[in-house]
């Protein structure tokens, strides 16, 4: 790289860093001041000693001391007081009765003083029903939430959605409730939750990697699907449930079956259902009818993923790419966002090989044991074998160590030999 | 506002320093709201996502208020706070495992408003740059950020981080090498940054 290019690169990276990284939100400022004011009220000193210079030979001793002091300091400022939690909202207003309505195109985020966060998808309606020192009770009227509850020994959070409730102790999960269809969907990322129906004496326990969809049905409806899957929900509650246990080899969340309640009049089939029927063009047409910008900025993760699938199957690569980038940005950190990196790699293979390699790197970094890990590493192998034999050999060794019986094992062996 | 104090966000830095030193809560609050974004931005850009930048910002301001009596020129409040931020940054780099902070979630605040189309490409570009920065050693990253993002000169960086001028230069070279290496393997990023084809390296 020439000196001019190097300077240009430094300038560009610096500019992007300056403009895009490190902005402090209004909520962070408010919470930060609250913490600082508390610390000043308590006469708290710095957690590390204020010293002009630390001789290098004393760094080890200082580090040990700082460790002890630091932990004490952290405890002091950590918001584990007995007072009820408080929260601030980003991207939406709190109206009467602690109701929060996310805008039609932008998500909202609730940040609690115990550092738990609830991210509401656009157009989601919710209410913070109550707060205490151990957690909050949040009522989801309609829409989708990404929840990350900070785990503490006494944590107790509850999310109500229609006739259902989700009890939480410390976890991350996605919760969606469609009020019109009475459909509840819970997708676990980490931790454990209990999902309960209208009578709270029975519960379904969900663990990391598991998903569930429930439909609030009439009390007379039999629960064949629930019984078939060993659901603990009572028949009298009549939700139709499908529980997908964590498999020995992870499968993408998108494979979770959708169980529709037959007698419910659905205005239009869900995109995942259209995908299951092979009606890919219908999904793309539906998205175009609704407006692509609107869909990309407000659709649920499941719908965006379905749209990306449909676009890929109908060779609308640019749309697929936009949908997948949307999943990665709007639902960052979720399994869907991680999987999107793999599919972006597949799409990129049609253009620049290095862009595909970069996406596969991203996928493998984020999902080393993910469902597409074997394929991502295999695709890297194939691409590198054409362009960079030295890196290909390294990748081949890695591939054979991890997937000795994989589909690219023969290629890997030939590269190693 | 607290203690029934009137809003004084038009107060100049010198007034704020004097009033905060006198224990006026409104002035302390105004100092936080005025300078916390600067401090947080410096820390967030300079240190990897593994660190708890909000905790570190708290640390900076606790120190600032504890040492406010040592501020000689009250008009220099901004640089006084900045120097504490650089000091905490320097110490955090050296004592990098002190608190084992675990907040690893990348948080880039979305500033887009209304119904304007969302530029996912720009965000993706930013994530790629963030990834490059996160892959660098903190000391290299901090020197790069202080030099190229914050615009400090090499001597200021050396004093602020308590390292020699030669070390600053060496870290800067290593930081640039890491960025060039990463860019060489990321054709998408190079295209988006408008880097010339002749400047491409790596396996491109």
C-alpha cells in the first residue's frame, strides 16, 4: 500500500470512527448522571488510586491493589440497591400508565437501572406494569421484544402477553406477540424461562436454543399438538403448542415449525408459511407491495429472514442482501443475525471472493459451533484453493481437525498433502 | 434538575468549575452533561468492546470532582477533564484485566430518525471498522485514535499515555499495519472506503 493510500485509509477509518463510534445516547447520559450523583453523595473515591505516574516495576503490585479496590468500587456503584428499579426509554415516549409505543419505523429500547435491556421492534406496544428491586413486570400488548435480563440471585422478571406469561431469572430471548392472531412466540438465546398459559399452575420450561409458538384458542379446542410434544400446558387452556427441543446438532431458528390455529381467520399467510409452501415469489411481491424500505426497517426478524430466503430463491440477490444486512443490524447478536453472515457470504460468492471470505470469517467468529460452521469453513476452503494456496492449506488443516468427514474433506486432504 | 436549582446550561466552563468546586450540584450535573460525551467517546473509540466504557467514564468524573481543587485555570476545565480521561485510558490499558468487565455487546446507537431509508451498508461498514479496531491491541488502538481521531500530536500522546515518543511512533506504525492488513482482506470495505485498486494488497 502506498503512503498516499495508507494516509487515505487512516483518514477514512478515523472519520468513520469519529462519526459512528462512541456516541453517547441521552439515556446513557441520564443514567450516567444518576450513577455519578449517587457516587458523589456517598463520597465515593476513585476505584483506582489517583497517581501521577506509576513506576513500571510497581505495576504488578498496583494491579493487585487496584483489583481489590476496583471490585469494591464496582460493588459500590453497581445498582444493586433495594430501591425499585427504574428505567429510561430510548426512541419512544412513555405515555400514560407507563405505556410505551415504538414508532412505526424505529425500534425503542428500555434500559433499566440493573442494566437489563428490552428492545422493542417498531410499532410494538408495551407497558411497564410494575417495578420492584428484583425486576419488572412488562405487559406486551402487541409486537416483538428482544430481552436481556441481567442475572442476579434474586432476579424476578415477568413478561405478560395476552393470556400468556414468561417468567425470567436472567436470560436473553426474543418474545413476540401477535394480538390479532393470539400468537405468542418465544425464542431462547441464553438462560431459562418458564412460559405459562392462563392458569399459572402449569408451565413450559424453555432453555437456550429452544423455541416455542403458542396460540390462544377456545377452551373447547383439543390440544393434539401440545400433547404430541409433551407440552405441560393444560388442555383446558387450549393453546396449540409446538416445542422444539435443543437438538444435538444446532439447527437454525428459522426451521422452527409454525403451528397455526386452524379456526383463526388469518388475513394473509405468514411469510414463513409461504416459504414452506414454496411460494417464494409471493413473499417478494408482498414485501414490494408493503414497501421495501418499510419492510426492511420494521419487519420482525422472522419475516426479514423469510424475505431473504424468498429473494435468494427467486434470484433477487440485491434484495436478499439488504434483508440479511437488515437482520444483522436490527437484530444484532441473535442467532438469525449470525446466520445472516453465512448467507451474505453465499451471496458474495457471486461477486468478490474476498468479500465472501470476509463474511465466512465473520460467521465463524460469531458462531464457531453454529449450524453452518462446516459449510462456511468448506466454502472458505474452496475459495482459497483457487486464490491463495498457503491460506488454503491452513484452512484445510483446520477443516480436517473439525470436520474430518465433512463434504470438503477430500479437497482438504488434497491441499494438506 | 435537583435541589431546585435553575438551569444554567449557558454557564461558561470557568463558572461551572468554580460552582462545582463550591459543591453546587447543578454545576456538577452540567459538567457531566457537557463533557461526558467527549470522555465516553474517547474511551469507547480507544478501548475494545470488552471494556465497560460507562464505568470508566464514571471513574473519570469521580476523579475530576475529587481533584477539581487542583485546577489552576478554571477556563481550562475541558482540557483538565480530557487529561483525566487520557490518564484513565492509559491506566486501563496497563491494568487491562483489573475489573474483568464483561460487557461485550457492541452498541452503536442508531441516529437515524423518521422514516428515512435505513443505510445498512453504512452501518455494516462501521461494524467492519469496529471489528478491525477490536482486533488491535489496546495500546496500538489508543495511539491510533488519539492521533487520527482526536488529533493529538505525538508528543501530547507520549505525555498523556506516559510512554516515550519512539514508542508512540512504533505503536502508530503497528496500528496502521493492522488496519492495512485487515483492509487488504476485506474487499467490500476497501470499495466502500473508496480505496484505489493500486493500493490493494493481500490476496486481492
